[in-house]
C-alpha cells in the first residue's frame, strides 16, 4: 500500500540520463534513446548522428539551435563512450517511488492545473549537452507551476514544497535552481546522489585525451562532440588536481592540450564559484542531503606526460576513494565536512547509486521524516571496491578487480546482460590479502552489469557492489 505525502517529488537525471530527439514535420526522430537490449545499437546510432549533436555554436547559457530536445528519462543501462560512465538508468528508482508513495505523474502536454488528479510527481529530462545554468531555468519553469497547482488544492497541501531527487550532474542543476534562481523559497530538500559538486577528473580526461581509442570510426567524432558541450566544462574539477612543478593546480589555472582555458575559467568562476560555499544545512530555507559513493577506485588527480593526461587515484599520497567516477573529496560541496551528518556514504559505483537500497532508505527518511531500514548494518561486513573498465571490445576478456577490507571472504562476480539474464558467473581469485580478480571470456556486443557479492556462508558478509560495461564491436560500426 502506498503512503500519502504532501510535497511534490521531482527526479532529475544525470548526464546522458535523458533521451534526446529531434522533432519536425510532424515526426519525432530518436537521437539518443537506448532501450532494453539495444544499448549497442543506440551507441551506433549516436555515432552516426554525433555530428548533429556537436554544438558548432556553443550556447554557454542558452538553448541549442539544432532542433534537438530532451524527451524522457533513460530507463535502462546506458553509456556514451567518452562522455561519462556506464549508468543503470532510472526505472528502478521511479518504480520504487511510485510503489512506495501515492504519486500522480505530471503530463508535460497539459498545464498542471488542468490535470486530474493534480500531479505531484515530475520526471525532468533535459538536454545534458547544455549548461546547467540553462537547464536550471527550465527546471524552474517546469516545477513551480506544478507546485502551485498542487498547493491550490488547499488544506494540507497549502504548505507543500518541492523535494528534488537528483542523480549525478542533475544535482548541479538542482542546486543552481535552489541557490541562484530563488528556488529555495519553494524547495524543502535537495537529495543529491553521486553528484560531482566539485567536478570529476573523468571530465578533464574526456576533454584532454578524448574518447578511448579503438571504438571504431566514431571515436574522433565523439571527441569533437564532447569538447563542444558546455556541461562537460562545468563538470571539470573545481579543486586542485593537476600536478605541475609548483604543486597541484586547478584545471583553469593550467595550460593543457585541447582544453579551452577561457571556457574552463568561465565554468569555474561563473558556475562553481557561485555555488560556493555550500549552504549550511537548512540555512537557505532548504535541506541538502548528500548521498555519495565510497571505497571504489576513483581517479582523483592528473599529470601531463608527453601530451597525454595520466590519471591517479591518489592526492597528496592518499587514496580517498569515491564512486568510481566522482572522487570522495568532490562528492560533497565545499564547506561541508566529509563526515557531516548530511552526508550518507554508500559502497557502490556511480552509475548504480540511484538504484541502491541504502539510497531508497535515505529518500524514505527525507520524504516522510521517519526511518525505514532496508538493509541491516553489519560492523563486520567486508567493504568492497570494484573496478571494471567501462568499455570493452568484442574479443577482449572482461576483467574484474576487487579490493576488500577483509581478506577472509569468498566472493563471486555475476554478469548479466541488458535484459537481466545471467550470462556468466565466477568465483574471484584471491591474488593477495584483500585483493581479488576474475576474468570472463569475451562477450557479444551489448551492455552488461557485473555484480560482486559474497558466496557461501562466509563469516564476514559483503554488501553487493555493481559495475557495468559496454562491449563494442568496431566491425559493426564500420558496417553502419
């Protein structure tokens, strides 16, 4: 039975988490719209149309003029090589919300005041190529009329506010709306899930080094497109991460190949610096709850070597971990301590955080004010860090590496395809105390999820950690 809530819930996806379409002449043509079992085909389609997604005229704070717009949240496993990381989509998050709470979904084709019942649930897709500043304005234009219509019912709804549930880059969109566009007047809480509040070295890698070589003829086109997106510059690290002779420097303070220093400076000064320092808990009229991934191997600093950017998990000799994409030190806003009460750490990969039961537990607490425990805490649990390359070529073995806080565990890795069908399972080999690995034979082209969990009645159970990868067939790209 679903529970009634008085607030309006908004789900904001991360980069690549919204489908993109082109509308015109009475037709809607998908540009980026992966579906179950079709990730490889979607990437090939993206490869063919990527020149149209490249922004020839970069609209730093406005819309694109290419007729492309966002249509929906991506429900399932998705990745665009070189843009961000493999993500599991939003179907499980939306399903949990609609199963748990009494929600009425907003239909964008009809003004909210004319909808019956009045909506209190909004999925907010957006064109993730564009600036977070621009998308925050669209968020404002979308959610405030919904909230006003919900409040107009009177009674317990008169004091309703917004709860923004934002994954990855969506958290930056949510915060810009709340803190820079006056949204705090209407927002009760922002829940960020794996948000790069201070950026990510992966974005710097994508811009400087481009996409991974060997992904067929689309590689160079993808690189050009990635470098044209304003959003990629707003994902650059807003902390000192570049090794130079004088020590560590922020990207906009350095000269790096293929990095437009003027755009990097603008992204830092006109975006990140205006969101800093972060508000104290509740000090601006809303609560900021931060769910972060921990204990996963995560690139944190970079060093230029012969024109190529080399990435490292270490900063000042320390490995602080993260979610595999967003470093732990960048996953909370400046001014918020890493162990602050508003920070919830989850041992999970970036692209899976929005699916995790601990995330649902936190959302339940935020939306109801009460705590529901989905998972039993175990002080003796073996904490896992999983590393799987985000892309593989057909013909390559899929390697899984795991670091465990306890060497006295028996671990198993299970591989499932995009439909959820298990296609492989293997015990992990203990290479040395606390270090495990497994290798799977080459897989057919497509998307895969690798889950690492305990196997058998171990004394120290592990919390499962999932990672995902895209297996790419260059020959298929050549045939397209």
